[in-house]
C-alpha cells in the first residue's frame, strides 16, 4: 500500500483564527496477511494476522519526524468491528503514532465490502452502503453519500470497477467531506480484490484532538496471493489470541525528554507534547470529557519529603478564586515504591461546576511527577475511573547519563625551526 498526501493542516491560532500549515506525506506499508475468520454469510474477512516488512511515513509538516513501526511491533492483529478495523499487537501496546501509521484508509480487511451483493452486468451501477464507505475511508460515522460504483469492463478473468461521488461524515468528532474517485480490480477466479486506486479530496474541520485538513490524497493498494509466508511462521501464529484482550487495546506514551512512561486507553489523545509539560485529552463519542496536564517538578532535595498538607496548600493556591472545597485526599505507596498523593477538589470556572483530580508522584530517588485531571462536574460519571487507570500505569524512566564532553585538544605551540 502506498499513500501520497498534499495540502494543508488547519490549526487554531492564538485569537481563534484558522492558521494554514503546508502538509506533505508519503507512506508505504508492505505486509503478509492471513485471514483467521471470515463471515459465513458474506465471505468477508473478520479477523487476520499481519507481519510487516515495511511500515513508514515521511511527513513534511512543521517539525514532524519520519514515522516507522518498531521491530518489536511488526506482528499485528486486525479485527473488523462495526465502524472500524481494530489493530493491536500481541507483543505489547502500540504508540498513537504507530496506530495512526497503520490505521489507513483502504484497509485490506474491508476492500470486499465495496462489491455488489448480487451478479451485475457491464455498465450496471450500484451504491456502496455509507457504512462500507465509512470503513473504507476511516470515518467514525457516515452521513450523506452519493457515491456510485459501476462495473466498467471484464477482460479474461479480471473485472474493473469504477467509483465516484461525495460522502460526508465524522472522524474523531470532526465533520468532514470527501470527494472520491477510484478504480477496483477484481480477480474473478479467486473472487478477491486484486488492487484498488483511490483519489481523495478531503475538507475536514478543526476538531477536539487533531487539526483540520484540506488535502488531496492518492492511495494504491496491491493484493498479491502467496502460497506461503516466511514472516507468518508457526511461532508467530501461536501468539494470536482467539479474542482481542483489553490490555492489547491500550496505547503507550513516553515523555519527550524521557522522564516517564504510561499506558492509556484509546480515548486519550496527546494534544500538546513539549519539554516542559504534556496535555492529554479524553474524548468519547466525539465529546471532550476531560483533560490531563502532566508536568515534572524539580527533584526533591535528598532527605526531604513532600506531605499531603503541603500538596493541598499548593492546590488551593493554584486554583485561586476557582477553588471550592476539598472532596477527599489520600496517599499511598505503590508496589514499585512510588509515593502517590491524590486530592479531589470541586470549584467553578465561569460559573460552571468543575472537578479536579490532582496527583503528586514521588519515587525513591526523589523524582516527581504531577498529573492534574480537569472535567465538568456533569461529566463525572463518564469520567469515572479514567484517572486511576492512567496513573496506575506510570513508571519513571531511567535517566540517561549525560555524554561526557570530548577532551579539549590544545594546539601545540610552534617550536623552533629545525630545518
């Protein structure tokens, strides 16, 4: 699979105006895939196992770095859900960047969903369902669609199908409109899509966790049957679980300067990732539920402790006029020796009732981490437990020793002329 994207990101500026940033992406995926389960009714694949040879993307936007899949996550399970294809690794959590790299439009698991439900003649048309198009294009929901498909030609054992039209929908809570034109090659003998080419123009609004888009994209997918895979060995196949385990669906994140590591469910999105702090937003069904601000205060001086009373004082001072009252406060020590202080506070922001869950973590070396969860009181039930699951996964990463400076080489003073 090859993807080319060019256009612009739409960002929200300081005064809430839209700022356009040029965007260019070139991505390539190459993998062996074996279907593990198919629908008895339609023959469409439901579960598969993949082994990636290549998974990389070159992003030319702002300071973005090239993306690639770690060697330890080259084996991926794919499971078709009602609205998306769930991608996980049996070897551990993916990062958000790895998931975005793999979770492309024109996923090979859903190409057959575009085919007609009955036999048709040349030049006959049909309308792929909005649900099938949403799967094809990576949309969370599909709105209106006038996309039509037509059987264009049949030559020998190959049929060519043409697609065109416009579909609206949502992605990560953002409304989007996609103009679509494409062709599909179908192998009649194998009853399998052999290739697909899509040209896409998308205009997506700025959303809660990602920028808007105004882009043109070209996607090419080639499906080649093989008798045997050197990548999908018996050892690899033995890793496959009959059902995707909840822990496989978690994502992992490490701070930009190597201070800490955590895992989180897929509703959390990192929106700001800087050397001083990280912001993570919880979005569920297109609604922002909460935000978590993570920072790392200076290490405690040797022998000094940080008390619950002092933490409560700092929290009260930080909230100022927004402070209402403390709901509870407790402290504990994890199995890894991390001292955790937790404080829950109620208050108001612009007359809206708000809740804050403050956490202060200190390890045995005096290194500290601060996490502040903010959410509307009306979202308390939807938020319930989301903070505990995230905080319990936190680990302090070993600090890298600074690389010693190379010794200064002083130039020798010129000696007497010995010629």
